[in-house]
């Protein structure tokens, strides 16, 4: 929740305490009296909450489409939910519901699985690129005599099969054209796995390959200061994801000017910037093709950095969110909301980067 004046600018219902039931969550919203709410995706509990609220509200509805290649779920939703029926129910709650997603690619896919969305305006609001944190400690190789001269390749994200990290690791070991290079993996894990645990698992899964040039760091989601130092440390980033509604492991290194090579996939990672360097797969990629992709990514890096820094800049995306809400809020609060957001613009930052 974000406070603007004595009211809440936004309540993201995903962070409400639901343990005491729907009625208690609805009372918490009424007590906060926010200018607007945000719900996400296709979850019945959000629909239940909207129906229980004391009066009509302005509601941002964030929708994600993960991709088509994993053979698994394409949408975040409750068990058994029909996406098209959920749209009809959401739009008939009596609230001013504003659907939005991140990319035109995602919007097209959402309409394909929920055709009723085609009857409504689905706004495009990208995930904002946070400004770089103050430089801290760059990544260095343990025990390296001259760590500044060791080429570093990066990959990372959630440790999940759909993110393709194991494919990147195997391809790096088998075919990366610079044998001096080391791979640094910045991982978010959903359990208590340590870096040593991850390396042991990969050693088994990758047929006993020598992992001495692979380094793992595990940390929490959104550890922005460390990730900034990571991007400053690596020479190139490899992204193998097959399931993403956005793909920070693409947009963030691009914004830092890091050459980035991305697996071709029917997910949002391929649609965040024009003329990304794409490879059909890292698996089976030979050294010559690997080298050509890295050269292409290096040539494109300055232009793509400019694109990300302008199109996804935090002040720009924050302004787009603020303008959209100002247009849709009831007339009697628009002026007050606009004055407060001009005075406390940073209050929207947590919303627009997530």
C-alpha cells in the first residue's frame, strides 16, 4: 500500500492479509479508502473481494500471459477458472475495472484465450526500468589472480525448468567460444537451496560436466542493488526462458547496455525491444554461431540501451500510470489525486516496477 496525503493512493490486493476472510479484507480496503485498487490475473479470491467492497472503486486489473511453449499453464489463475467467463464476471462487478498488460504481444495472446477482452480497452503499461543503484561490490572470481581480465558471462532468474537456465549452462560449457570465460548465475530459488546444492544438482543433470567455470549466487527476488553490480560485472547475458510475461533478465541488462542473447520463444522476452539478438536454441549451438550471436548482441547493445532507457524509464511509466488513473477516477477526487501525485510522484514507484 502507498500513502498519499491521508488516503491510500493504491492498494494492491495481492498484499492484503486474507487469513481472516473476505469480509475482513474488504473492511481493510474501506479503512484505507484508497483512490484505486489493483488486482492481478484470474483469481477467484480477487473477484470475491471486489464483490464484497463497500462501494464502487477504480480498479486496475493487471493481466499476464506467460507463453505457449512449456506445455503447462499459460495464465496465472485459480483452478478450474475459465478466462473468458472470468472477464465477464470482472467487468460486471460494478467497479470501474481497467484491464492492462505489459506488451502488445501479451495483449494479443490474452484476447485469444479470453475473446470477451476484445470488447474492452486493454491498456499497455510496461514494467518500469528502475534507475541503477549506487555501485557496490562488483562480482569477482574467488581465487582469480587477475579477476579484472576474466571474461564473465551472466544468466539468471527464477530457478525453474521454464526459464531454461540449465540449457544455458550446458551450452556455455559445451560451446561458448571463449574458453577463458566464466559463467555467473544470479538465481532466485523457491526453497532453501544453497549455491552448492544447485551446483550438485546441475552436475547430476548435466552428465558430470566440469562446473569449475560456473558460479552461482542465490538471493531474494528483487535484490536490485546486487543485480546492478551483477550487470556491471558481466560482458554478456544469455537468456533461455520459454515462459515470461515480461522478462527482467532481458530488459534489465539491456538497460545497462549489456549485450544480451535471447532464446527464440513464444513468450514476452522476445518482444521487449526491436531487433533483439535471438537464437533458436542454446542447446546444440556451435562455437561459430555462438560467437556470431555475441558479436551481433554487442553491436546492438548501445541502441537497445537507449530504447529501454527511454521507453521503460521509471518517470515515463509512472506518468503513464498516473495519467490513466487521473482520467478514470471520479471527478470529485481527480484534482486531489493529481496534486498529490505531482507532490509525491515516487509513491507510485513500487507499483510501476512490479
